[in-house]
């Protein structure tokens, strides 16, 4: 039992190949976390609820993608169905259930989400079975890995990072520049006024929830080839993405990106230096941020 | 100076002093009667299953009622309260397995350890706003759970603490005897509930209610909100740990599930089920949830779905706990009698 292995960490930091390998693995953890966390932060920013069942959307995204891939053999369709399926699920979930607990106390919102965490996990267990599943790497990416400065980088990782960055850019620009983005930001500030000006705020709430669910589903679909699928897989992702939003600041997209990358790097390098304390390192970082900046690194006004 | 003078010249306010003693005597009486009834139970019904059920009710009931001190009385929605339940179970089990001290010593030592952990975690958490508080406590729960899983040499990892917990007899009380264990659990439950009731009815308890209703006003009149919240967080943790210790004694071991977040979720649901507006609501909720759990697990392996639907029914449909209905019904009847 080695609790702290600083030699391993130091020797990795000294070697370019190890540095590249660990950084890319940190980046993909971070990018997946970002996609989940940004949905969480977006939903919180506009709807003022924390979607405690957000991890379930990540899980459904992965399972939808696996099924679509097994049926069609097309990886693009797999990703698409993961994202689209969870978007529809998010819309239904918000309109039928969550919309009933807005403005009620946090306890009720948490309870409704808690109920759905239980239900969704069991639904997955019913449909796909309780055992571990894996989707397998699509044929297009079964190619020899790239070597950058001696470090191993599978090409799929590059795709994953690219898609996540593209999603971040589209989301950030869309919210800042587009008309819909402006309406969403206005609804976050003052839903009553937006509604009085003739916009259907229910539609906006449903849309934002669907968008958040879609991003988590996209993360799940992207993760499906490189992670094993199991009922309940969403929960640890939910906790980590919540830590990300606490670090970055609730409601901030840039905060979610920076927070997710930091957590990803902490996880990948921490597993070398503190193999038994990797998770603890993450929490320690969260505590430091919470104590020094309770609103998070970028938390000020809601997006 | 002027303020001082104003204070001197003002008439002392006539505050009716409420004597808390009759209420306390009543609580003592209720506690004694409850204990005697519970102690007589094995003579009336010999079924081991029933006694097991009561022991589990004692463990979960202490946990859920202590959570209500946070949720119902102080407005602190902790989603990680189960960590102290797990901590109690593991702390006690390890203490008994590794050191072989008498049971009361291990009991007190576990409470001391819980106190230290609760002070550290509470100091970080209690100043956070409600949703942050809920999730950061949840995050700490997951930290403790993952520590238990990864620290295999000490905790046995996902297999749990196995090999049984030694239960040497102390002053003639032999906890490996099922009846002795039952009586001890009942005693701990009744004493725990009595103490929590005294906390809830004390001036400090009313301070907590004020913090729940309006923390800003409370701090304006000179209450140290942060400290009051921390104190109740730590006290609640101690009672939750006691529940965990009963559980560890009952199963003669400790399992990672005791520290998993679902325990906290169930605690919150128990409070919702029974109602947070009455002191005994969580106790009623505990009995209901355990019956529900036992029935559902016997009928289907997908008990998450059933439980989830029941939660939705309560949270969206009824919007109240069972005891809330009972209290309302009584109030209504009393109103009718008067009118």
C-alpha cells in the first residue's frame, strides 16, 4: 500500500512522453465532465434548480449510443441518437415533473430528482441488464495511436476533445450573440418580464432543460467507447460535475470549462502521485476554493 | 451613552416566563412508558423477526430524527447525513475488532471521532447556501464512501468489515444475546429521542427555528448563526453515528452501503414521508419506509422504481408527510369542537 508516491509523479513530470499521455487522459476526463457540468450549470442558471438526476442523462446517452451502434453500425448515428434521445427525455422530464416543483422548497426538488435517480437506474437495469456492458471502439478509430513527443494519444481522444470544444464554443457564442441566447439570458434574469413581453417561458425552460440533458447525453455517447456501461454510472459523474460547478462558479460556462479541466488534470496526475488519495485530492481542491472564494472561481452573475 | 441611558430608563419588559419543567416531566414519562412497552414486547410476541424490525427501526429512527433536527428545525437540507451513520458503524466496528476495549469505551470513542469529523466538515459546509450545502455535504459523503472502498487494508473495501464484531459482555449485558441487544437498542433509541426532544424544545432549539425562518433577522438580534448551525450539525452527527453503531451491532459488521449516499436519500425521504413539522414524524416515516422496503424487496427486484413512484406520489401529489395530516386533522377537529 503506497499512499503517496511523489517519485512517480516527479519522474512523470520530467519525461515528455509521460507528460503528454497524462495530459491527454486528463483532458478527456475534463472534457466529458465539462459537457455534463455545463448542462448542470445552464439549467441552474436559468431554472434555478439543481438537476440532481443529471447523471442519469449521461447514463442514458451512453446506453442509447450503444444500442444505436449495435443496430446500425454507424458511429455518427450512435452519437446523434445519444444526444437526441436524452434531449427528448429532458424535455418530457422537465415539462411533466420538474415544472411542478419550481419555486417550492429545495427539499421537494431534491426529492423529485432523487425519485428519478432510483427510477432511471432501475429502468436501465430492466432494459439493458445489471451487468457491465461495453460498446467497443468504432472501426474508424481502430488505428494505431499517434505519438506526440513520445506520448501515446489515441485518435479517438482527439475527436472527443474536438467535439467537446466545439460544443463549448457553440454554446458560449450562441448564448452571447444569438437572439435565442439573449432571450434565455433575459429569462434567467427576470422570467416574469420575459413572459409579459410575449415569450413562452415554459418553452424556454423546457428547451434549456432539453439542451442540458442533450449535452450530458452527448458526453455519455462520447464516453461509451472508452468507458464501461453500468446502471448507476451517472452518479459519480454527477458528483464530479457538481464539484466542477462549485469550483468554476454556478451558472458560469467558462467556469465550468476551467473547473472541468482542472479536475481532469488533478485526477490524471493525482493518480500517479497519490494513488489512494486521488478522489480526496479533488475534494481538497474543492474545499480550498469554497473557503477562499465561496462563489467559485468565475461565479458572479448567472449566465 | 444615549443608548445606555435609554436602556436604563426603559421599563423592564414583562416577559411571561414559561416553566419548561412540566413539559420535561411529561417527556420523561412518555420515554419511560415507551421503553417499558418496547421491553415488554418480547414477552408478548416471541417472533425474532419483529424484534429485528424494532432494532432496525431504532438504528434508522435515530438517524432520521437527527436529520430532522437539521432539515425540519434548522432548514439545513443535508444530503450527506448518512456519512455519519456509516462513520459510526465503521468506527465502532473497527474499534471493537482492533482494540478489544469494552463496548461503552468504543461507543464513546466513536462518538468522539464523529465529533471531530463533524466539526471539520460542518465548519466548511454550514455557511453555504441551501443547495450548495446539500451538494457539498453529499460530496463529503461520497469522499468518505470512496475512502472506505479504497482503504482495503483497514476497512475490507467493498466486502465490508467481515469476521464479525466481538461483543464482550459488560456488567452482565451480553450484546451477542439477541434479547440483550434488543433491549439495549430500545434503550439507546428512547434515550436518543429524549435528548433530541430536549434539544428541540430548549431555547437553543427555538433559536434554530428562528434561523430556519429568517437567518438575517436572527443575526441582527445577535445570534451567531454560523455557530448555532455548526453546533446542531455536530449534535445531529452524534445521534446519526449512534444509529450507525446500533446497525453495526445488529449485523455484526459494517458495509460500504452504510456510508453510501442512498442512506442520506432515504433519510430525507423518511422525513418527507413522516413529516418534518412534528418531532415524531421521522420515527413514523422510518417505520413506514422499512415496512415498504421489506414488502417491495420481497415482491420485485426493481424496488428502486416502486420507491421512486412512492416518493413522487408524496413529493408532487400529497406535498406533505403523514404526521402533518394527522396534526392537521386534530387541529381541525379541535376547531370544530370550539366553533
